[in-house]
C-alpha cells in the first residue's frame, strides 16, 4: 500500500469526508430551484434548512479539498474522488425518500455535515497548520 499511497489513513479519512460531501450535494441539489421542492420541504423552516445545508456543504467540500491537497498524492486524490463521485449516488438511492425529500432529511443532513466538519477539523487541523 505504501507504493500507491503512503498516507493511507489520510486516504480513508478523505474518502469518508468526500462521500458525506457528495451525498449531501445530491440531497441539497434536489432542493433547487426552490419553487420545485417536494411538498414536505416547502415551509419557511425547510428553506432555512436548505440554506444552512448549503453553507455547511460549502465548508465541508472546501475543507475536504484542502485536506486532500495537503495530505495525499495527486494520483490518489484524483482516483479516490472519481470513485466517490461514481458510487455516492448509490448511497443516495438507498436513503428512503422520506428522508431525502423532506425537512426531516434536511435536519439529519445538518447533523451529519456538522459531525463530518468536526471530525475534519480534528483530523486535518495539524496538516492545515503546516500549509503555507
């Protein structure tokens, strides 16, 4: 494994963060345009959840990209990102539509992204401190 990627623990973390980010992107993208959202996601509170998820998603994707840039080889970064983009829609399809298309799913997504961002900050903090 060291010949392919010497930082394989970082590779696993990157894959996990990228998977959460990609599934979150698919869920949030399904809420746009706002006028075509599912009926269960048309309230004002759901609109705030969509906006909050968008902000969390932006932070997660930027943080994951910076972490991958700081810790991984380019070849590993490209291959793992491609695999995540290829297989994440399958994870999206496994979710029940009640969680994908409503305010409950948006609330769960806020929690999942917050947890992923907290783990990313814990794992990537030392590598971000060394970036110049």
